[in-house]
């Protein structure tokens, strides 16, 4: 039995929806289907989720929002017309949008999550309705119906452990194909909470784990995962297989094909993930598994938007509890960190720069006052480039290849860090050099 998830480009219009239904209806093992909101139909198009976010803003700032509702419903009406669905759902959708607005207009976070969820929810209902009209027994079930219970963290929900058993029991007797909207769950009070952006991957992984699926097929608009961003590198090498840990490292640093948080449920259950192409479903794609044969570097990825808090203090290495007190300051201010390279008298905290918004001055003040450092600074506009691969720890000169490539392209390295697992190396560079650094690293590892 397989759980399949289809991304926004795979369900952007009626033509794409017919493709996904052809994929699932012709394979009896594909029973549980998770769908995203309609994505872009062309480069200048707007994703339905972005239209819904615009609606949230209009309601929040007391602007006229009826035209936005009409624009959102028009996307679904066009799909409905092109699919020749006989029993229209558009007025039901209109009622749902207005109900959410009336209920949550004075609760911005609740309003945001409720309205954002409608893209996936409406699309799932349309797809199920159409498939039923084609004579294929299909059941639409919402996250609330299946028992997908999440933490009450607006736009950043985490699945609760009790969900897995509830989902297993609630789906055990579902008839025919089952269509479920991705991206959101409900808290214990029944309110909608969404996962972080792109969270339909997470929904699919949770369901796959709950049902002990044979494989979790994640359909997108590319035939698997490449060794580097194809928007930067022309025709990069395809990755046939990689491990959960390698995928996590690559996703963390900018690979957007598969949501990094979606790895946890399938990793715990040891369920293989197959990244496949809706437009070329016979292509084997990329298989993500627990283990694979080590073959050196598997990929290079890079992400921007980082900052570094740099501290110096003479004899820091002799001061018991320094790092603990530093991390306590971050915890007290609800700030997480990504990396922590250090020397005997200095330490740097690498974090996502957005976490400093509204907190930067207070954070520096607390560090200076509580840790009595000799020097303290914040450096912004940093990009993090990751070189990832299981086989790196057995290959001599892996780091040297990257540093030589950066030197040849006149790219200044700010920091280097390697985790204890030795499956990745982190390089800190200036944001302006990010694309050039990816090209340089890819050339060093994959073209020589």
C-alpha cells in the first residue's frame, strides 16, 4: 500500500488533476492521496495560497475583500468547469470563507491559519467529487476527520504523538480512494493550525507513518532530486538514491523539493520516500532510504538569510559553564541556533537572521552583561553552503576540493564547520557569492 502526495504544480489546473487521477486510479496500491492547494499554472500566475494570504491581510486591515474572495473562487470555478463537475461546490466554498472571516476576524493568527488551509481543503473536495462522478469510489476526509491532531502553534504546528494511532484507526475502514488535504491539522479544541509553508509533505509523511505504508510517493514537477539547484547549475546530475540524513542536510540548506520536517515521521518508521514527477510518472525519480552504499559527495546546496553572533573572551576555554549560559540566553529569548563554530577564546552562533527582528539590541545587551565578553559583534547577509554525502568521511581531500574551488573563484570563506556524523560540511560565505559558490563546489565535486 502506498501513500501519495501531489504538490501545487501537480494540481494547479484541471489538466494536471486529470494526470494525478490517472496515476492513482490505475494503481490499486495507491489508496491514500494527499493534495496541495493549486499552484502556479505559468510563471506570472499566483498560487492560491498567496491569494488566501492576501485575503487575510485585507480582512486584518479592514479593507474591502470581496474581490479577493471572487478571485480565489474563480480559480476553483475554472477547475470545476474544465472538469465538468455536475454538482458545484463553489457556493459551499464561499460560505466557508465567510464563516472563517466572521469567526476569526478579531483573532489574526486563527484567521491566518483557517483561511490558508482553504486552498488544500477546497482542492481535495473538488478532486474527490470529480473522481466520484467518474465512477471511482472516492472519499474526502479532512484532517479533523482522520484525527490529525497538532500543537496549537499557528503557522508552525507540530503533530502530536496521539495522532498516529487515531489516523490508523480512522482510515482503516475508509472506502475507495481517499483524498486528504495537506498542510494543516486541528488542535485539541478543533481549531485549524497549519504546518510551516510547504507542509503538505508533512501531512503525507504523517499518514504514511501512521499506516506503515510500503512507500511514500511524493509527486512534484521534477523527476527526482538533483545534486545542485538546476536554477543555478545547468543540467546537474540526478540523485538516484540518498539517505534520510543526507536529504535532511540538503533540505535544510535550500533544497525545496521535499520539506525537511517531513522526514521525521518516515525516518522513525523506516518508510522509503520516492520523489517522482507527475508529468513523467514512469521515471524512477529519487529514492530516500535509511541506508545506501557510500559514494562520496551526493549534493551541494546553499541557503541565504543567516547571521552570525561573534564573541571573544580571553581564556574562554577555562570558564566553566560559558556555553551553557550563552545557550540559556538564547532559550530565554526563544531563539534557536543552527551552528556553533568555536576556538579556545572565541565562539560564533549561526542562526536564521529573521529571529533577530525586534530582539537584536536586547540579545547583545544580555550577552555583554551576563557573559562579560571582550568583543561582541553581529554579522549579517551570510549564506550557508552545505556539501553532503555519506562517503565523505572515507575520502581524503574532500574539504580541500571545496576550499580550492572557492579560492579559484575569489570567494571569501567566513567559516567552516563539520558535524560529528561527517556526512556534511558547512561553509559560511557572503550572500552575494552564494550562486557562484554553488557553481564552484559543483564543478569541483561532479565535473572532475
